[in-house]
């Protein structure tokens, strides 16, 4: 058995997610049990409004679980300090960056913040790691350009490079292909697939690009109204899981092609 299958980077136990007020508790999903292996690309999919963002916020400790626990490298997320957690997990969110006047190099260098001293000076090791992230994302020709000069696809690559520079075992991306055309959606997901393989990092992303995720992911997490299922794409297809994603009156899943189609 190789090291990939032995090392679980993220694990949940009896996890319930949702929202709580003083008078009411809204459960979005309960009894979530997932294990993310080292070096895998994992896609989180489900219909709009099903709770993908809530699950990601809970996994990343932005939002507290209603019940249960999230572990990263066998330690509860609740027991990490913010700086410690930033050395275990990096995030690529859909929010716009704070300043588009930063150069690409400066943006990617922000990934080293958990490791720099209080004045934020970069060491020689930091610069080596930053330049490696730039090379891994094919941004060498753009590293001196300003963020406002980039296309959406180029900026997304820079955000991925920043996460790589943070040098964590786990990278989590919230819908990294939003606003991209079909070519660049495929390009970004293929890049994530390559990075997971080359760096042995665990990469989890949420996406509406279910067909692409089926083709590229090692594991997928599928959220439906009934449950949250995690398995390989092949097993999910054979188990009929994708048939439960959408109402059957309009969309059907073709198990032979691995694609969704509109019913005539």
C-alpha cells in the first residue's frame, strides 16, 4: 500500500452543518463522513443551494459545525490557532482580491504570510518557494504584471499559485471556474489535477462543472437533499448517485458517457 492511501489529510466524524440562532436550528446536512487522501483531487458537486458553500465554510473553520468534528492531519480544526491552521490549509475564494495594483509576484508572495516575521520580510527560502509556485502555474511571463492587467483565467492561476506558495497539505477552492469560458474551465481543472499529482497535495474544489469533475477527479463528494456521498467517480456512476442530483423531468445522467443531457 502506498503512502497516498495511508495518509488521510482531512476527515469528518458525525458532522452536521447548517445554521443556529437562539430559537432555531437549520440543518442542511447531517452525519457527513468523508476522508480526503493525500495527493488526491476531490470535486464537491451538487445542485444550486444544496449547501456546498456551507460545507466548505465548516471544513475550513469559517463556520462552526452544528455537531461533530473536522480533523486535519488527525488534529481537530477547533484546536488549531489561526496561524497554525494557515500552515495546514490554504483557501482560494471567489471574493475579489483586496488590491489589483499588486504585481503577480506580490500577490503570490502573500501566501508566505504565515511564515514571515512580524514585518513580513521574505527570506531567500520564501522567494524560492514563490518562484516555484509561479513556475508550477506557468506564470513566469506574467509575474511582473499588475493584477488589473490579467484576464479572469490568469488571475485564477495567480490565486492558485498563492495557495501553492502557502505550502499546505490541503488546498480548498470555492468554485474556481466561475466566470471562465469552457476552455479555461477545463484548463484550470486540468491544472489542479496535475498539481495534485506533482505536489502530492490534497486539493478540494466545489464546482458546477460536474461532467469535467467526473473525468478529472480521484474522488467526488456529491451533495443531495438526502445525504452526502463520497467515492470515486466510477463507483458513484455505478451506484446511480448522479441520477439523484437533479429532478428527472428535465435532466438525465447517461451512465455510458458519464455526461448529463437534457431530456427531449
